[in-house]
C-alpha cells in the first residue's frame, strides 16, 4: 500500500517510507517477530579494515603491548575500548550508516540519541557474556513492549560460535523481563536451550530491540574477535558516554544536523533560569549559525 501523510502516525509515515526505500521491510518484519535482524555488507571491506585497524591500534596503546589479530593467545576475556566516536573520522560512518539508522529510528523515534560507541575486544579463553537485556539499566520488570534502547553491533571480524560471536534468544523481546539465572548460560552444560549463535561475515550489522536477550560465546580459537557496538537510547535516558558537552571543534559540519541530534543537540534538559524554551532555541540557533556545535 502507499504510505500517506496520516495524522495518526506523523513520524512513523516518514520512517516507514525510508525503510521501504532502503529495501528493509523484511528486516523490519524480522525485528518485530524475533527481536533482531542482520544486514550483511552494511560496511564495505575497506571500512571494516579501517575500523578494525584503528581499534586494534587504540587497544594496543591502552593495553601497552602488541596484539595479533590472527594468532593472539595472551589476551583473554574481553577488553572494553570505549568512547571511540571522536578518535578518528572513520567512526562517523558506522553511526550514520543509513540502513541500521533507519531501523534504530523505527525502534526509538526520530529524537533518539547515541548512547555509546565501543568495542568489546575478545581474545581466546575465559567465559562468555551471559545473556541479558539491555533494557535493565534502571528499568524494572516488566519492560514495556516498545524499546527504550537499541543496539547495532558491527562484526569487524567474521562471527562464529568458536570465535566468540554474539548469542541471541529469538523472540525474547516479547517476554518483557530479564532472563533468570537458569536462562543465562551459553557454554557446556550451562547452555540455555533456546540460545543461538549469530554467525555472520565481517561487515555485517546485527540490530536488536532493547528487550532482546543476548550475550556472547567464549572464544575458543586463537586471534581476536573485533566488534563495534553502536548503542542508542531514547532522548529521556542518560547516555553511557558524554557527547553533548565534549564535541570537538570542527567535528560537525553544516550538513550534520542528524548527527548533531544523535549527540544531543535537541535535548532541552539541563536548563537554568531561561527554562526549557530558551535552552532549545539557543541550541538550535547555535547549530544553524556555526559549523561547530558545543554545549
């Protein structure tokens, strides 16, 4: 059917038209039915390599030693590499990738914001990440049916179960709660019967509803699993990483209005004597007249 300018769904009309134009209606159906979907080739090979190399370089500086992408043995468990957006211009591309952003906007609305951009750098050995829902950050059970948070996880290396890939429980977003301790296991005798591995090639984007139970398997092979977790939330939630007060000079250009909104340019919370109206007006005018937006 043709999507009209229906007054009952003013934002959804534009969001759905974009999803249709991008050929994502099947992905949207999967997201609704199972709580997650996969877009293969979301990032081209050159971008994947650039992101991976940059992350490994940052990780080496952080950890104080060299890392071997293919044959690493000594780095075990997971090392969080946080606050990546401002580290290099290449990190803008996955945040603004149009297919994943269209689905994230469907889940969280046009005024959603970026909560964090991190890598969970995984080496061989150790335990996997137990299944959980991202909604549980201060939100009690039962969860709402709509998503407060949502995640795009980019595979920057091939995802396999032996290599420590993502794990999902299809349909768990409809349970509206965190898993119990009997539903969290991922390995050996403790493995929850309904958990599945998300085995996808590098460059894929895995998008999921904030309620969906997910985790990751332990890595059982040498080398590193490299990902990029692009985590979003609704505008009324506190983001994990502070962007709106830390935007570098010349980071935002005239054409970056959507990126500025993702970093909190339209948030009115935090006003002083002028109240919310003045706060909103000031922030929008700053963006309009300058190539740089700062708090």
